[in-house]
C-alpha cells in the first residue's frame, strides 16, 4: 500500500445522516457549553470583582 493512496468507500453506508450528526454535535455543545460557562464564571468573576473594587478605591483616592 502506497502512502497517500485513496481509500475506496464505495458500497459503505452509514446508519446516520449529516443532519443527525450536526444535530447531535449541536446538542452536545449545548450541554457542555453550559458547564464551560459556569467554570469560566467561577474563575473570572472574582478577578472582575477585584478589578472593580480596585478601580473604585483608586477613584476615591485611597
């Protein structure tokens, strides 16, 4: 077998369509995306609160 030789996929059928694959990927991203956003909230919100408090205290002259 040569490197770069084409693989013959004739006669092969899949039990799902492209729409099924895209729908499943979209559903997976919906589920996983909420957990990713929740994790980002736990890591970024304390930094944002510190930044806001620091800018307010600097504006007051402390």
